[in-house]
C-alpha cells in the first residue's frame, strides 16, 4: 500500500506540445545500505508520479516521498527526493533512441535543510552532489 506524497516542486518547467512524446524514464536509487525501504522509496515515488501525471525531469524535487512511508528515523531525516541526471555513472543518455526513447534518472533522498538549499540555490544544490561533497548513496547521512 502506498501512502500519498506531499507536494511536488520543480526548479524549471518543460513545455511540451501534445504531439511530442516524452521519454520512458527508469528511476534508479543508488545506496550503500541494502534495505527493503529502498524498493519502497522507488515504488512510492512511481505511484505518486503515475497518480499525479507529474514528469520526473532532472531538477524536480518531490516532497514527502520517504516521509510518507513511515520508515522510522529515515523518514524524518531524509523525507524528500530529488530527481537528477546520473552523472556519476557516466551513462550516455538516452539508453535507447527508439520511440519512446528510454532514459534513466537518479533518485536522491534529501533532508529539510537540503530542500531549503535547493529552493534558494538549485545550481549550488546540484553541484554539491556532482562534486562529491555529499554522498547521495549514503542513506545514513545527516543531510
């Protein structure tokens, strides 16, 4: 059973004409912690995106994806998720050009403090992860 997420926020909007087809997006969560909650995070995000029709483009923040799971202190410490281009893996995107093209997006759990930083400085926020200043795969981090 999936609980509803809170609000979705985005750093930029993509305007698509109806005749344009969006790519199929595979959501990937990288973690150094092997736990059942990882699958639950992705499932809750996928259910929320399907229910709202919200497209997971890079730069999007989805609030309360983890917070809504009731996953103990993890839900309190890293309640939201950020959708990013998976630059650390150096994957050429899209993975497949066939209609619809297939691409991947990295799901990064974030804290309230990180959410506030994202709201005030999207580029600076993204650079923290790109430069390795924050380990996006460490679900034990404080955020």
